[in-house]
C-alpha cells in the first residue's frame, strides 16, 4: 500500500463552524496511518492558500452563504478529481441555512441583516449599521448546499461526522474499497 | 398593501345572527359546508368569532370548523369584498387575454389581484377553471358569471358595479323577472355544436322513468350493465357493476349521489347538461334510486356553478309537485326518493367520490381510505352510488330506448355517445355529442382545429398528444377522456402549459398524503427551472423518477395522475425539455445563477462584486 | 390457528392473520417490521405518510390500511420499495425545517431514525421548501415547533380518541395543510402535560416539546441509539 504514490488532498471550510475540520482530527492515532497515504495540499490545516498541484480529493466543509464560498468551491471543483462534502452544512446548508426559512418577504436580505446587526433583541452594535467593508464578500440570497453549485461525488453526513466515519470513508476511497456507509455510521446530529 | 393583514374591517356580527344561521341547518355538523357558505355570503368572512360560535352550535371543535373553513377556496378567514370577482385562471383563459383583463380590473378597482379594497366593496382573485373555456376569458362575480371578457367589457362592468348596480343587473336590468333557465342562458352560451342521438337530441320527458316503474330493481341493474355504460366522469367504471355492489350490500339506508363537480380544466360538458337536461339527470338519479333501493340523494354542484343552483332547485321542486320526486313516485307505493343540492366551495378534489362524500358530510374534501369503497360504506357509512351527470342522463335514455340500442352505438368496448368539451385554438369551441371511436384528425377537422400542434385529451390528468398521434381514436380503448379536449396551436409554449397544469394540481391537492402534497411542489419547482433555463440534463431523469414515486405512492387519483402532464409531454415533445437543459461545465453547475444570487446583496451594499463583476474596479 | 385465520406472505415469509386485520397489524404480530410514520399503536390508521407503502398482489398500497387477504404476496423491504420510502422520507425532511444538530428530539426522532434505516446519506435531488412557521411556547408545560411537524396527525387522533379533547387539528389545504390547535394558541386550549397526545411517544419528531425534560437523556443514549427503528418489532420474531 505504501508503494503507491501518495494521494493529494485539499480541504476548505465554507459557511460552517470548522467543527468538521476538528472532527478530522478525531481520527486520532489513525491519522498517522492515513498520512502515509496522503499529502495535504491547499487546506487550513497546512495554511496553504492556493492549490500547488491538481489534487485527488477535495474535502468541503460548510455550504455557500457568500460569493467567496462559491468562488472557493468552484476552484476546488476545478482542481480536484473527487469532491467530498463533509457534514450537514456542506450537504444541506445546515444551521446557516436557517436564514432561508425567514427569507420569504419582499426584502429578505435587508431584514435578515437588520435583525442580525441592528434590531435584534440581544444586539449591542454601537455603530447601528450593517458592516459593509469593500473586502467583505457579498452575501448570497440564500444559503446553498454545495451540490447546488458544483457536482459533489461523496457525502459524509453528521454534525460533525465522527472520526470513525471520516476515517472509514477516506481510507476506503484511498484504497478503492468504499462501498457506502454502515447503518450505524449514519448520523445527522 | 401588506399581505396577510385584513384589508378591511371584520364585520360586526352578533352571536345570535350566527346561531340563527346554524339553526337553519339544524345545527347539523354534517351541514358544515352549507353553514359556512351561508355565513361567508352574509358576513364576507369566517371570522374567529364565527369559528367559535359555529363550533359550539354544531358540537364540533373550533379547530375542526377552521379545518373546513380553510380547505375550500371560496371560504375565507379574512374579509372578502361585498362584490368578489374571481377571474378564471385556466390556461385557455391565459391564452385568450387574461393578463389584459386582469390588468383592466386592477386599474378600475385600484387594487392588486388577491386583495380586497379598503372600503370592503370589492375583492379580486384568480380561481382555477370555472368551466367556461369555450367563452374565455370568464369570471365569477359573486353568484353570477360573465364571459368573453375584453378590456372594454371590463370597463363597462366596473362602471356599472361602481355606480351601485348589483352583479345581477350586469346580466339584465330585469334579472329578477327572468325564469331561472333564461337567467342561466343569458349569462352563458351553451355552444352546443353537435347534438347526438342520446343526450342533446330530442329527449322525451321521463320516458325512461316510466319504463323503469314496471321493472324489478335487479332488471334495471341488468339493463344498465348490458348497455355497456361506463362512468362518464373519466374513470370509466362500469356503471351497472357499481350499482350491483351497492344493491347487494345489506343496509338500512342507501344514497344516490350525482357528481356535478366537473373541475378538470377544460371540461364543461356537464354545465350544458345541467342547463339543458336537468330533468333527464334527475330522472336518471331516480331510476338509480329504484335500482339500488335508495331513498335519498344528493346533487353535488361545484361552487363555480352556483349560477345554476336556482335552475336546478326549481327543477327539483317542479318534479316534487308533479309526483316525480318524494314519496310514492308516480303513485307507486314504496318508491320514494328525494334529493338535495349540496353546493361545493372551490375544491377540485371533491370530484373524487370519497372526497365528494366527505364534503357532503361537512368535512374537508379529503378522499376516504379504500377499502371500504363508497358502494359498500359511503355517505355516513351507508352504501352510496356516485355517478357523473352525463352517466345519469345516459341511464334515463337507456331505460327508454333499451340497452341494445345504446350498446350498438360507439365502437369496441365504448358504448353510446360521449360529450366532448372543446376549447382552445379552434374555430368552434363548445360541446359536441359524438359516438365513441372518432380519430383525432377527424375530430379536429370537425371542430376547426386542424392547425393544432398539441391536443390535451381529458384535461391535465389525461393525455397530451402531438401531430404524429392524431390517428388515435377517442374511446376507452385508446384516448380516454372525461370529456375535455383542449387544443393548442403551434404558437403555444408546451412548458407553459405543463407548468400551469402542475400548478393546478399543487393548488388542488388536498394535502392528506405526503407524495401528492410535497411531490407535486417539487415537480412544479423543477418545471420552473426548465422554464428559466436553469435545469440540468439530469433533471429530465429526476422528473421521471419523482413522477414515478408520486404515481406509485399517492393515496387517490389526483396524485396518481398529477405527473401526467410532465410524463406525457416528455414522451411526445421530448425536445422541449432537452433543448432547455444546461449541462455542467467542468462539473460546475451551469444551473446555479451566481449573478441572481448576489443581486440583492449588491443592491443593499451599493457595491459591485470583486469576484463576479468583471468590470470591478473600472 | 382458529377457523377464520389465514396465511399470506411478506417477502417470502409466511404470516398468519385474522380476518379483518390489516397487512401491518398482521406483520407486527408476526415480528415483521413495515416502516411507518403516521401509524402508531393504539391510534386509528390514517394512511397519510405512505411510508408503509408495500406491493401487495402487484399493487402499491398502504400496509396500515390495506386488509390482509389469504394467499396475498406482499413485497416489503425490496430495493424498489425502499427507494420509494426514502423518497417519501426525504420529502418530509424537505417540506419542513429539520435541523437534527439543534433538535432536542435527535436520537428519539422517528423521522431521523427512518432516514437511518433507509440509508439516507447524501443530499437529495429535492429542493428545500424552508417554510416560515411559528413556534407556540404559550403553554406553561408544552411548546409546539411546527417547523418540525410532518403532518402525521398522531397528536390529532390521540387527542380526539384517547384524551377525548380535540386539542389538535389540520387546517389548510395542499402544501399549506398544517397542524393547528383548538384556540388562538396552545395556552388557550385544554391541553395538559398529562395528555396522551403530549406523551413522548405520540409525536414522532421534535414538534411537540415537553418543557424542561428535553435533555434528561443525553444524546447518544437515546431510543434509536439502541438500535434501528423497528428493532423492537423485529425482535419478536427472533424470540
């Protein structure tokens, strides 16, 4: 197994909480095993900001809530052979997508931001304004699951997925033995 | 104007007034729909106070009353205008200038569609097909209907209404003096284009009923079964067999129900029978009563046909006076039968026999679990025969002329004649009575629709065929139809038609079962994506797959047929779909529209995107 | 086997049934689990979720309402039927706002457990409807979060038939059909924490919330952490 050339992996956290990246670390000592098979390219774990090479696997945490998320996700799709959505946010929008349920009015985004920055019950915002620095990416009208923006090859459910299911999926994919999940592994919470 | 807020004041009503209405119906919870219709007419809404009082009077819970009040389109929790204008939003109306007519009403009324004027004088709404596609665009104005609307005509109508004239005065200044039949025919043209030997030709009065008097009930059932008559509402169940089941079931009471709830978009043939052959219809029901041993009946009239209520009521009363209804019909001891009219209130699903019965029981119009079937356990748990208007009319004729005469008409397994409601892009829309078996090509030349590019046979739950199928025949063995033939010329957008039909089913699904309630919304969304050019080629498979699930798991006929407009057009007009689907590029979805997704934020932030606006920084 | 008993088959297993039993009733007694959401022991059958769809004699029917018949051949857990059921469960997920990570019913939720049993792992092709529904916390002991309601109607039937109260009912039509209470809000009904309709087994999801007890059993030690939904019925067969 170790004679094979190492697979290149990239990861990104979009509109999520970084919990799924933390969960990758829950693989614990098996990480050492796994690292024999892979090399990590662009990822917050390596702090590499741009792809250095084409990658075999891209792992995406979080859905798309702003234009930058879309841009990064498309970049991953272009540079990765296989794209994995990890966690509820990447798969279905997750908690950030809760805003979608209130966005049925005529001016939903404004209402959403006003409640978040100005009028909300627990807001202490002395500027009484909505942040609008030119460096801030524009928000999307809704939070989108990754699969609506690009084609996704595999999904690892969970919030966050357990180290076991992440390990099983990754090691399975790397060795060509991934055939879906055991029922006990499927968790949405 | 804010959506959801009452546009005008909830009228002040005393509890005593509400109670009096309930008492008029014996405080009977089974008459809930009548009670609520009555209250809606009087007080223009079913207010929280009305819910509470009605619940108390009828011994129901408030939430149960609310369940009924929120099920039917013609009942409203928020106040409607004293004059409520309901524009028919059928696809044929859309293709006949509905948009201009709507705009004219909005301009004249100063309110938007779906709203009520602040003074409570007018409401303007859309409603699905009201059965006037042959004279579209059409509208209901309270209990009357107006047809062949134009912008000019709308201005005239509104000028009259605003000057304080009643809707009835739009039809005739002497409306009150007119006989019910004349009132109906002044409002609506029958448009009988072809009369056949069974229904629309000359019909002797009560000849069938008189012959039935001498027959034993079982002989009547035999005759109807031998004639080969099948239900004319669309499903085509053998009428005689249905009756036999009901007659065999041991029961204290039995019921004969007439389904006059034709709501399938493009269908209006029963409208003509109800106008021109009401005696024949009730004669048929009376014969059915004798055949199965029923003493009570209900004529379920769709809410959209309220303008025919008076006419039908007068016919019922006349027949009572003449001894053709009531105890000892035509002097025969023990032959008792009478019926009442049950008005619907805007719910297509009530054309499904279980839902129709639920509606008559004062419940939301939800289909019932089968088995048991209505013929064994129907209205209030008693055997109930539900047949279509045309079916009952045929029965009376079969009893008069004999089963063999009827059986000899038609072709193959389809006997007798059929009424066709023809509308859309043709020269002569209207009602045609023809023997079964005609090819579509011959049919189209008869109605002046040779230019047709597509024909919807049997309404949205039927079949949509293209020119290469015009050799097919109208019969139970090939192109079956409850009567609707809607013709579309080459200039029509097939996907627009499909989107309308799916939206119709979404609007009319009762919501009881998951696949129909939710699945149809998904179909509607997916078709919307095709319309906007945001569909992926895989969405074609997705639509087929989702349709299959809805068809296989739905509880009643609505869900098992609602995906048909999609499946039929995919089969017969495949290019319409494939031409609009956009494949992913480099596995990036072309169907995700980033420009649309950031547009709100761009406007709100008053800046351009540094990623997606190419000219950023210029 | 008494005189009126007869047998039929589910996925090749012979099942004994009494006259008048539905397919599901007979299957339950025999220890064969047919997935269901709207059906609940002790309540009348409704047949609305359609998750119990089976193929009986070649026709697709709801096992909870369809009478069993002698010699009937029923397909239950075939790949085709499982796919239909997964579609239905996904429809329910997409119709409401179901966010397992923040739902106190997680682990006890029958909708979630059904998704596990039916191998719902990826995003579905369905759109999320993301409705805007209210939360009714007016009652001192009970809260109602209809974002999570799957319209199973179990609380409606329990309240009507067991509690003889009629606290709950359906209002609206089609996709707008939803659960409502018999009053302006829950505090203005005669709902009580002791009602059968409010008891923990009646609401299959996290819609009816008993205040103050949501996390007495920690995540990870809950009903469906012990086994797949249906394991109790299937356990009968192993005995």
